[in-house]
């Protein structure tokens, strides 16, 4: 099983941070992301609850559904499909809290990679690479 928890305080207003995190169609501006497509619109907002997005980074492609969307404090998501390996995703949460003119971000993702014998090894690799990717994305938002 992998468990990723990235906590970071950004020198940006909470509304700016939330918009950058929730606007999936602009993820291509983040390092390593070469595909970001909004496949289905959300129920109340374009990128809100119910939205379906595809995020690609090299050979990795994730199809994610937004399951909870509370502007500007919370967004939950669930990986419905992935390739080149299958991920059983059990938790995806991004929580934001104002800290004066700054924003505290907590990003949690949990699950496991479904692969006989090598699954636990791939979980550890995923934990490291996703932690690095989440940190990189948040650093990029701070530079906006």
C-alpha cells in the first residue's frame, strides 16, 4: 500500500491556490504533466463534484473523478482508471486552510498498485514519485 501526505504552506492566497489545484485543464503548466483533459463537466461547477479528468505524465495516465468539491477549502478525488499499471485508489484529498496571507495545503493519496509479486515494490516507488510530483506542483503554484 502507498500513503502519500504532503503538507506545505504557500505564500499565496487560498483562492489562488484552490483555483490552480482545481483547474485540471491547465495542469499541463506543471512540471512533468504533459496531458490534462477535462472529460466530463462537474455537476455545479465545471471542475467540481462529478468532473472527470485525465492527467498524463510520460507513460503514466490517471483518470480521476472529483468526489467532493468545497471551494476554497477541500477537493477529494478518486482514481477510476490508470495505466500502464492498475491502481486501487482508496483516498485522494486536498485540504486548504488560510494562514494569514498564506495557505496551508495538505494533500493525501492512498491506495495500492495491483500487480502480482511486484505490487509492494511498485507501491514504494509510487509513494516516492508522487510525493515528489505533489511537492513540485505546489512549488509551481507558489511561483504563479
